[in-house]
């Protein structure tokens, strides 16, 4: 290689070195001015909603900061528990850079925004948000800044309680019921004597036996005895009137003999007897059910005329049909009908309670289901009664469902779910579906619960509540609020929704509503009830509300002290003497 070529190579290397040094020097200038880069984070303290932490960063580059030929990549970094996570970065470029990134003026600087979402991980409560900037120019890179811009993550939504609601199937118990037994005697044309053949009919013997049975039974009282005697709508009205009256009288005599034989005394007001001279209503009914020739024509006659004489005349004019009527219809209308109506009084509450425990086999389905409700507050007995009911009446879904309900209330969610599924095997319905989903909720299997409830577990207040809990878990606060309102239950989770949704609604009334709900929850003395009140106090900068409730919460549940020390809801109180005395 000749000397001329060597000299050229050396000169090229030197030139490149100067260029590189120039790039590095300019990046260093940017680094020296990095403290003047301004950042504003919204929210000021990051917040968890659903399963993620959203962040919005607004920034400003000062004048004379951004070198015209430089590029800068800004990356939001969340540091916690010895690890780092990032969201997508944003690139910027100087005025002399050819590219598609946001251009920043050297003379005037410029503003920018970066938005992103961090997937929540345990430990982020004590995280720190950094903005990391890396500059590049002429093939050189240099870290420009790694600046802390926000503290930690508020994780108040994680106070969500495993709190699901199940539905107990209702019983159809009626303490006093009515029963009736009927029979019929037929008469020959123009006669009122009761034939012996009629008295030998099975229905008559069954009626007589029933009267004897109910007269001897406990808790049974004869309420009404109804006798209706009829004549067929053929022949003179005067004759039929007398005939139906005679049939009534002989039928009543027969009943009286039956009572006397059974040694039964019937209250006079219980006895109701009446006669109908011409049973046109019965005639029309039997005609509609028949296949008699000219049936439609005869029915038309009935609709056209109301006078019985005219009716009979017009029907008799339909000669062929009338002959069939005399054979098929009229004989069945010459009759007396008996109906005995009794009132059956059920067991008293105390009797039901005793029988449900000691002799459940004697109880009917509705009785045993009702009996369980008489042990309100005694879950052990309720569970045992429902379990027995499920054995005795396995073909009714309510018995399995209610056994699951009792197991659920006792905290045995796996067992409860099995009973609910058994109920679903008998009858798939919204109640059972909701209850299966509730068990999944209590195990914090939110995905499975959501799938189950979406498949048909709606329609009840309890289902609305369970769906509200899922929506709250997912950070869908408006949906959760609507569902909580629809359900109408005053619970911790309902109050929590009001608190965590504030950042979206900015509705100060939400805190008042939350406090009102917390004062009405079933377990007012739960430590977390007081803790949530303390959070509301901190957000409102109400020191008394904050400290009084935080103190009580920590007394009831001492482990909350360590949690509160790190909870950024109380960030402004970390150096407060009262706060430190509470949390230790």
C-alpha cells in the first residue's frame, strides 16, 4: 500500500471520529438539560382498575434541549420489588431528522403525551414510575434521563370481598287446603226414583266412603255439600221443573241417610241444594263434545234462540239428529250431581318443626320445605332438613337447591355447588345457574363465574348482585353501579364501587352514598368497613374521619397496620404523628 492511500485512510478515520465525537457531545448537552424536561402524570398517584394500571403522561421539552439531528426514545418504566415493567415507548426527533416521529423544535421545545396500560402485578403497591429517555445521534446512543415521575399504585379495588348471593327456592306451603269429592246419579226419562243400580256404582260407593273417612279424620272439616238436580231440556217446562225438584228431594234424602249411617252431623249452612229444570248449558257442552250429525246446525240454533220452547221445537225439526240426541245426549242430562267440599287444616309451626327433625318421612314436600324456614338462623337444622328432603323428594329440584343454599351459607362452597348441579340435573333454571356461579365467585374464579352467570343466571336480585361484583372486579364501574342499584343490597362491595368509581365520575356524592351504605351493611363491625371509611376520610382530607376509623380498623384486625403503612390512599398522612401512632 502506498503512502498516499495510507494517508487517505487515516484522514477518513479521523473525520469519522470527529463526527462521532460531535454526536456524543450533542447528546451530552441534552443530558445536561434533562432536569428541565417536565412531566405531569395523571392520576398523580397511579390507580388499579380492573386488572390494569392506566397512565397518562404529559411532558414538555425545554427550548435549546432537542438537538436538531438527534432522536430521543422515552419509555415509561414501573419499578417495584426489584423488577421493571414497561409500556410502549414513544420516539421524538429533531428538526433535521428525516422520519415519522414527532418533531421537537430546538428553539422553542415542545410538549408531548404518552399513554399506556400496565398489567397489574403483586407488589406494585410500592412501585415507582420512571420516565427513561435514550438519545441517539450519528450512530451513538446515550441515556439522557431516568427520572422518577410518580409514586406507587393505589390498589383499593383489591379490597373487593368474595361476597356472592344465592337464591333459596320458595315453597308452596298452604296450611289450610280444600279438597272435593264428587259423584253422579242418573235417572230414567220422566222419573225421579233412584235405581238400585245407580247406588251400586263405584263413584257412589267412593263418595259414601269419603264422607265417612273425612268425618273421622283429624284436621278435616266438611265445608260444603252441594247437590244439583237436573232435567233434560225436552218436554214441557212445568213438567221438568217439578221433575228436577223431585230428583233433588230424593237425592237429598239419600245423602241424609248416608250421613245418618255414618253418624255425621252436618251444619245446616253447609248444605246447598238446587234444581235446574232444563239443563241447556249441559246440553250445549255435550253437543260440542259429540260427533252427532248436524251438530253445527244444532249449535247454531242454540246461539240464535234463547227461548227454550223455540229451541226445542227447532231441534226436533232436525229429525235425524234429534233421534241421535235422544240416545246420546239427553239420558246423561237427567241426573243429580253430588259434591262434598272439605277443609284440611295443616300442622302448626311447632308440629312441623318437630316432625321435620324427628319424623320427616310423614311430611309432604311443601310441608318439609316450609318447615326448614321455621329454623331461620339455625343453619345446621336447616341443612339437615333440606338434606332429608333431597332424599325423600329427589325429583324436585328445590330440595337439592335448598340443601346447597344451606351448605353455601355455612361456607362449604364445593359441597354447595354439587347440590346446585344436582338441582340443575333435575331442572335447569336461572336460580340454579346463579347459585353455581355464586360458588365460583366465592372461590374467586371470576372467569368461570362470569361464563356461568352469562349463560342464564339472571332474573333475580341476587343474580344482579353477583354480576355487579364481576363488573366491579373488571373495572366496569358504571355497569357495576347499575347492577348494584338494581339488586338493592347494602353491602361492602356496593360501597366500594362508589369509592373506586370516583376517579371516573368525579361525583362527590359518591362518597356520601358509600358512607350511608357502610352504615347499613349487615356486619357493620367488620374491620374493612372501618378501613373503607378511613379511605373516604383521606380522600376528603377529613382527618377525624380518617384517623378514627383507621384506628378502629387496626384494632379489629392488626394486620391492617402493615397494609396501611404502604397504602397510598394515606400518602398525605405518612408523616402524621397520629397516623404513625395507629399503624406503629
